């Protein structure tokens, strides 16, 4: 709401949500489930984008919010470091780490996120597919779309040249997604 209509009341409201979550250490702590751990990493990226839209950064965010983002970043970084499969989950973690790196002006987070972005683009095959997502069988189309969203987010936060990306492997993934959109069973065939 603040981003669309930047009033002082909406800014105060958005900041109060972040403060409350930070004080409660939201998304931190013991793992609820495997899926829950992954969702908190996706949520961290969304919350980081909200902070950016509120104009928050390492200088303007409160100490409690900065510390919370650092703790989230540390958990995400640990997840990335132990992750063996470099699938959509890896890309989403890289996206969230990169967003938190923008908010905190953390070069280490940004570098690691950018490395994941480069790996993700390099993982796109000549036909636009992602081999790790092809293994999903009949769910491969949905997983390609999910991975592409993370790669697109990574491109945005790393200021990629979209015209150049479109000429290369990322453009092939986009073309594949268009085929999938026209025929959701395209990859099954």
C-alpha cells in the first residue's frame, strides 16, 4: 500500500510490522518441517523487498530489523552452503540472500547471490530446460515456471541486462515457458 500511495501513516504501519516481526524473531528458530524451512527463505526475500519499498536500508532500518535480517541471512547462507541439489530451491535462497544483501549493503550476501544467478543461467540447457526440474516428471512444467521466477528475481536484483539475457539461455527458458503456457503438457511429451 505504501509503495502505491506513500503516506506517512502507511510508512509507519509497514515499519511497525517489520519491527514486530523482528522483535519476535519471526522465521527464525527450530525447523518446523522441510517445507517450512524453505517457505521461510522465500518469505525472507519478500519481506526484504517490502523493506526496500519502504525505503529501508542498512542506515535507515532500526537496529532490531537489521539484526533480524542479518540472522535470516546467516540461516539462508547456511542453507545455501549445505545444499547439494542446485534446483529452484537454491535459486530462491540466492534471491532472498541477495535481497537481504541489498537492504543490509552486505557484499558477501550479494556476491554469493550473484554466483547463484550465474549458476542458474548457466544451468539452462540449449532447449530452454533445466535438467534438475525435468526430473519432476509431470510436474516439470510447474517447476520450470517456479525456477524461472527465481532466476528473473535474481536478474532484477543484480541489474542484469534483460536484452542480453533474452538473447541467450534465459531467453530460451522464456520461450519454453511460452510453449508450456500454450500446452501445459508440453514437457510431458
